[in-house]
C-alpha cells in the first residue's frame, strides 16, 4: 500500500506514482483519499488541497471514459503540487499609495 500523507504534496506524489505505474486500483484508492476533507490546514495548504480535490475529480471523470492518456494538464498540475509542497507561499507585497 502507499504511504499515508496528510499534505497536498504527498498526496499528489502518491497519485503520480500510481498513474506512472499504470496501477488502476492504486490510482482509484489515492483519488478516494484525496477527496476526503481534512481540517486544520493553513489557508495556503487548504487552497492546495482544494486544487488537488479538483484534479482528482477530473481524473475520476477521465477514468470513467477509460482514458488518462490525453490529460497532461492534470499530470503537470500534480507534478507542480508534488514538487512545491515544502516551499513557503509567495505573498504579494502591498504597494504604497502616493498622493499626487
């Protein structure tokens, strides 16, 4: 079985691993785990989990059509989530307003 991760990066890695191995049962199991609601995350991690849930739902729809081959967008988004998990969020700087 797969390592249980409670973060978006770990879950994305698990989905990618199952996808790359063409392990349909494992992929379905990982997608089910990603759809579980988890509480207590920071707002940034919650946004990443929301994105992961959306990706998982799209992949599940694609699986019902028996095709994952053409869904490179989901694959690339999963790669991004898997790689960027340990980095702090990029915060926009507030622009100073000057009087004219």
